[in-house]
C-alpha cells in the first residue's frame, strides 16, 4: 500500500502514485458484486435449462401430431 495515496473524501478509493490509476478497496462491495454475478449466472443457467425443456416438449408434441 506504500505506492497508494488515499483519495480525499472517498473512503475506499486509493490512487496509485506510479501510474495514476484509482483503485477501489471496498471488500464488502466486492463480495456483493460477486454475489450478484453468481445470482445472474444461476438465473441464466435456469433460463437456458427451461428453454431446452420447452424445445424438447415442442419436439415431442410435433412428433405426436405428425404420427396421427
């Protein structure tokens, strides 16, 4: 942390003295962001599974109606 300087008025922001980049060292914010990402991925996977099941059902219905 010796290469960083605290940004005035911002509790979690630090500026890198060598390259000028500002970094956010908010551990709780990072945990929340990871939880949101995990929830979004799980939701997307659930949607994809449901879409696959719907397509399978459509296929079964089509094959049943064609055989009559």
